[in-house]
C-alpha cells in the first residue's frame, strides 16, 4: 500500500515490543529478524535484539540505497557502546569502575564519563531520586517470575549506606571515575540506553536517513530532517494496567525523545504486592507512588534518566521537576490511575 503524504504513525511505548501501531495508510509487513521489510513502498523496519530488549529502527525517508548500510552501522554502534556501559559484562568500563570501588580513580572511556556527568546532574536535580549507585540495592532483588526475592529489612539496612551519588567523583579532564568507598556499585542502566539511542540516531543521519524512529524498550527517538511538511509523529502511551495494545493517550511529536518508566516492565507478585524493578534509592524498596512516567524532551539521555526520576518522585514532586525544566514535558500515572500532564504537554489523553 503506497504511503500517503503527511500520514502519521502511532508507536506504542512498551518494554519489549514486537509490533508497531501505525496510523493513516500503512499495513505492517515485517520480519522478526535482523533483516528489513517494506512498510508501504518506501519505509522499512529493522529489528534486532540488543541491550536486553528489541531495538527497532523504522526508516521513512532518505536515500533508499543507504538504508541497509545506515541501519547496520547504527546497530554496530549500539553493540560498541553496550560493551562500555553494561554492568553485566565484567570487562565493561562500568563494571571495572565498580570493581575498583574504594581504590582510587579508574580510567574510563570519555563517553562513559559524559554519561556519568549527566547522571550526577540528574541525581542533584531530582534530590537523589535518580542514583547511579543503586546497584548495591538492585543486586538484592530478583524481578523475573519465580526468581523474585524480597530482601529482609536487615539486608536493605546493610546496603542502603552504599547508595549515595556523592560517592562518585568524576574527573573529565583525566577521564576517570572514582567510587570513594568499597562495595559501592556503579550502574548507568537508567540513563545509558537513552545516550546509546542518541548516538545511533547520529549514525543514521550521517548515512543519509532523513526521517526515522528508533525504539529500544521504553526509550524512543524520532526525527524528521527532510525539510518536508509532515504531520507530527503520534507516540502512544501504554495503559500501565492494560494489555500491550491498550493506551491511555498519545504524544504529538515533531522530533525528539520520549522515555517511559513503568511498574509493569519487570515485576513479580508476593503476598498480593507488586514488586517492580524501579527502586527508591532512599528506602531500597520499589517506588510505589507511580504506575508510569513518560518524559518528552530533545535529549534522549536526559529523557531516560528523568523518566526514572519522575517515577520515583511521584505525580506531585515529579511534575514539579518537569515543570522546573525548560523543554521538558511529561505524563504521570499515579498509584490510583489518575493521569497528570505538564502544562506544555502536546498530545491527547483518552
């Protein structure tokens, strides 16, 4: 089916998605593999498992002869950066920084230093709701089915003193990161995915792609540098208590980043309580003030970290943080299902 000029695309933000919701004029015909397939006549979707999720790149405009090369290089960039930032890879820079806790400055790739600086910035802005030293707590919990484990009060009390972003010392000039105490665990998982998506976008644009969306779990970036008059992208916001296809609303986006954090992403039930993976650094327990938080801004790195921060802070303080920042908008679903939107939010709540 030919693409209609100005047609809009609706994308559902979920953690692991194997489909794309399309607006006017499209039928999805893609293969769940690393290869591409046409969306209409001149749009292609590429899918690959990376960063623990499905990374999906939908190319809509540019030089068709360059699409395969551009997306291939984008995926290679993601793999390259994942090796730096993964806390599950013993030789990654992030893992080496944790292993060197309390032993002085550890050399780090300048890109890791850049993200660490942004992480500390968000930690300060959020009053510690976002904290890159959360790894000490995350290691106590299990968030996958029968592996779920609720730590004891004693275990949490032992780990909590090691969670403090002030124990991170960054020297940008020397390109080093130091954790000032032993057993502090460094983790950039709440921010690195946004940065990696942003770097993949740069690769696509440098290789002739002029309109596309890249999505990895709850993080997404859309851009249109064609110079053509097109209608905004429509980004669907998932109902945190619905199925993967049920929405509470949608964001209208000319271009930029959208990041969502939700308690439906990774969780287990125990004693009738939902325990999810987004922890409150102050208590060591899953943050319970929010069902989902969506942040819209131009910076994908910032969007990633802010969605976690807002989720932990809850609808009132989280929205105060959003409103205090230029160029940042958002939607927060509270524990009772009440939906709050920022003053400059562009979209629709159903």
